[in-house]
């Protein structure tokens, strides 16, 4: 009888793509996707440790999964339970000491070993297997990732990070920076495009630090140019660049390559130069604002989004006011904003705990920041009313079966009435309403229908 797997994914786009890769590896050795956790012989919990209380959320979920073996909905006994991702790398043996339901803990650099590790657990008896050892090989078998999104394909170009920002756990959970070869990246992009995925998302912790290990002339701008030449690719996005690695060549590539979307996610984290220095971001407020000006001069109408942390240790009321004034100046199209929380092993946790901002003050600041950003987004979106937007349709509305949703080149969500056969199509939508989080409109023209083999 065929073994069935179910993967739960938490966190960033890179984690989503890691889950696609794990699904492909499992299916390559004969597993089938389960309908849900009750139908699974193997449950993989792919974790993220960036957000606050990530570990506690994992243990809460493991407690729920413990009950599966006794559920009347299950047709078999207790499934094998594996924990992967950043919390797995961070906690290691502590996970199996705290939760006896876990059979396998696999670190971020051991993903390719998942099928073999599961088989070892299945045949090896009751002792849990923990493997979080580093492994520098970042190659991945071509064509194995199971991409459930009919429109976009994630393609990792860099694993790990060398920057060690004071608040960030990534260098400790994903390891030091390792570049994939240009050859392998382009082969994966071609395979994704050939299967109908017209929007390519290049992923890396600092994606624009890319330097091809097999082509000394190919930096990130060169990679954009190479991806741009691949037939079937209609849009290129990337996440996330670091401000200090945005080169003139990268700006020129964004300007000159029409497939590169007119949107950049440019994390700033704070509007205060003093706080940025404490965060070890290696850029100042003034340098960041100058970069935004240069980008918008080269790419008029460019949409900029960002990440922001409030309440970093030592952040004063004056520092936070500088964050608000920077947001007013840049006028971001969207923002991910967070209250600072100490993450294990980071420099901030080790050295700055005594300067912690009070929780109620963090809350006050995040509410003020999000209120300002909501007002800015509303104004920007209302200014789009009456315009035509080119939209790549990516889904059917979960609330209204007659409504479709897609993204503009600026990465803004656009909703409009339409039929399911348009998922995967490029269409023109006349915008009739702008809200704080999305646009709404009417279909005015179908520019390019999806390929039938890719979208059914």
C-alpha cells in the first residue's frame, strides 16, 4: 500500500519552496500526497523561527498531533512525525526531549535526505533520529519540486547568510552563505517555464548578493539578464535584496529588462541611523533614502515595500519618530511590521537585553506605524482608480466563486469578476475601487490566455 505524506508549512517564501522540494523528493520514491493530516502516514512540520514564540507554537501543534493516533477519523495508526526547518535546526535534540511524539528532526541543510531519513525511522525502531549537521551542497535534483501554484515558481539562488544583523536568527539556522550555480538555476527556471509557470521568484536571504560560482562574470544583475532571456518567463520577482548590495548594474537591469516587475521589497528595519547601527544593518537612514530616490529616478512609478521592526532594544521615542518620518517620506506600497522579540543566539539577545523596550510601548508604536502605513496605502490605491492595470491572474476568490484575484506588476492584489479558465492568464483590468490592502476592478481585455497543459 502506498505511503501518504502531509506537509504543514510555516514562515517565508523560502520555507514554502523547501516544502515543494520535500514533496518532490517524497513523490520521487513513491509517496502520494494525503488529503489531510488524518489520511497521512507521514506528517512533516516545516517550521520558521523568525517570529516570536515560534518554538511554543511548534510544541502546541505537536501536542495536537499527538492525538491523531487515537482519532476515529484515522484509518491507520499513529503517523511518523518529522520536524524540519529553522526551529528544527535551532532546537535539535531539545525537540525530542520535550515531545515524545516526534520521530525525526531534520535540519535546514539536510532537506535532500528526507526520504532516506524517514525510511531509517520506519525500519529502525523507536529511537528518534536527529540530524542537524551542516552540509554545504546546495544543488537540488532538477524537476523534482512539486509546485502547487499554477502561476509562480520559487527558485532559490542563495542559501544562508553572512551578514549577522543583530536581530536575525537566519545565519544560525540556515548557515553561512552558499551560492547555487548559474547553470542549475537557469535549468530550474527553464523547467518551471516549460511547465507553464510564467512568473519566476528568485529567492535568497540577501538575494542581490548573488555571485555565480561557475561564472565569475555573473553577478545578480547578470542573473536577471540570463533569466530574462528564457522563453516562457513573463515576469521576474526577487526577495529580498539588501540596500547595501543594490548596485548601479542592478538598477540598470531593473530599468532595462521589461520582464522584471516594477516592484522592489527593500527592507529598512528602522528609520533611525542610530538604531540601524545597533542592528548592524550597515547603512544609514540617509543612504537608504538616497537609494530609494535613485531607484525611483531610474524607474518612475516603482512600488517599494519594506520590513520594519519597532521596539528594538534602546529605541527611543525620538528614534521611533524618525521611523514614522521615513515612512512618510518613502510612502511604501506595503509593509511587514513587527514588534521586536529576542531570537535565540542573536547578538541582540546576547548583548542588548538590558535595553529592552517595554511591551506596552512596543504595542503603542506598532499600532501607530500600522495606522500610518494603512493610510498611505489607501491613498496610493485610490490614486489607481480609473487606470488600466496588467494583472497576472493567480487564483479564484475564497469568498466569491465568481471573483478572480491576481497581481499587478507592482505586486498589488487586484480583484475582479471573471471565470476560472482565466487563472494563469494575463489580463487588463480597469480599476474601479482602491482599498487599504487591494484594488478592485472590471475585466477589460484578455491579453494572453494560459497554456492548457499547465492549467488544465
